[in-house]
C-alpha cells in the first residue's frame, strides 16, 4: 500500500481508506447504502489491514451514530494500529443546537463520538459541511480546544467551497490555531467540478484531498451501460444518493464507461479499479474512500493500487469526462497566461 502526506502535516495516510457509510443501515436512507453489522465489519476491517489500509472514515450522522458504534466494536484491540476519521456538523437530533459547528455542538459531538467509537482520541476530525450560521472563529477556536485537550489530533473539512476553506485558513493563521490539513471532497470521472477551484486552492495551500464517492454511487462500477436496465440492487435505484445531482447526463456517463471498457481490455483491470486509479493520479489527492457491502467488493477495490494507468490512457479518460466549467472558470481557460491551471501530468 502506498502512503501519502495529508496536506501540510506530518500525518501519512494510505491512498485507499475505508468508508463506513454501509455500517448500520438503521434508517431508510442509509439502508440503501448497506446494513453491515459488527461481525461482517470486523471481517472487512481485517481485510483492509492485511492490504495496508489503516484509515477508517465514519461520521456521527451515519445511521444516527450506529456506524461509529459498529466501527468502534470492530476495532476493539486494534486502536493503536489504525487511524480514525469522523465528522460532525449534520443534524444528530431535533433540537435547535443539534446541528452545525457551534462550540456547544462540536464539544458535545466530539465527546459523543469518542464514546461510540470507544477511544480517547480522533485522528482526523472533519467538519461535515460549512456552517454559515456560526462565526468561523467560533468553530475554529472550539476545534483548537479539542486539539489542545488531546481529543483530536488533526482537523479537516468536507464539502466546503473555495472561499469557505480559504477564509478558515486565514482565521487559523491569524490566531495561530490549528489549520485544516485535509478536505474531504466529492470527485470522480463523472464529477469533476472539484478541479475548477478546490484543486488549485489545494495545490496553493497544501491541502490534502480525501475523495468521497469516487465511483459516483456505483455508476462507474461497470454495472451501468447503454441500453441496459439500471441495476435494482444499486444505491441509485434504492434512493441512497439524492445529494448527487450532477450525474444526470447519461450520454456523458456512457461515453466514460466506453473508455473504461476499452482500458479494461488493455489492462486486465475492471472499470471500478480503473476509475479509482485515475483519481490516484490527480493533484492533491491523498486518499480515496472506498466502501463495500461485502468482501468481494472490497477485494476488487483494493486492487486499484500497485499499478498505474499510462499517460495516454489518462488523457483518453480526461477527454471522455471533460465538461465546460462554470463562469468564471471557462473564461479563465481562455486566458492561460494570467491563470495557471493545475498541472495534471
């Protein structure tokens, strides 16, 4: 397994990490992701560790905290061998202070996560989304308190826009507080908006990217092809991906899948492995979160590392998946002398 630095820190993370969104399945939304319980979770974690994957990602909002509980039980006796990443900010109750990243919410959320996980510290603590109702200073000072108390080792964010992240970094620098070292972001061959603003920011400020939904809710898994019925056992058919709305262009999806099929013939790898490997060649990407409902899926995804697509193969995927950026990025493409694009190769 390859390990990479996570942003501007000394923390090294595996290029593949394991996501626990499939753990629990205690409500209809997460049931569409999966309903992995402790015994199976333990087997999946052991497979990950055998392959060198030691970073496990979860969130307090996954199945109402059940995912954290199952992960904690499955990791019993293994804590010193693993890294745990969890998130806070989404609603965990119906009270007025049960959502967001206020000082009140964060300190309680962290303590609750520690109890569910059965640990005394969180290695990477993500803000699950930007909270526009709470002053950035309040959020970051609360996080600094958690770091100084030893409950959190590193802080990171998720689903921030460029200005959210840049302002947060500025506030941390002004007061000498801990900075976000990573950004958990939505990125795949099918969803390349990340490249317009967040990737250049990550390069400039040395923010490591941890990718979520790298297979676009399974649409890049090889199950979706032209003139075929949508798989009824997939997350899309079962309503488990309502947040992903940028994937409506089926023609573009099938163009990408066509190239994935061509490369599968050339490399002997499957579509999912190729899609994951493409991501590993992109700037700022430190780790990709893979999920699995069963051991077979996990074993297949783990084979996305240990080899690389050629430059020509990457360019063919780039061409098939390219989209016109939103303004002002399409305009900036026309003024390359003034606006340096990320160096992808």
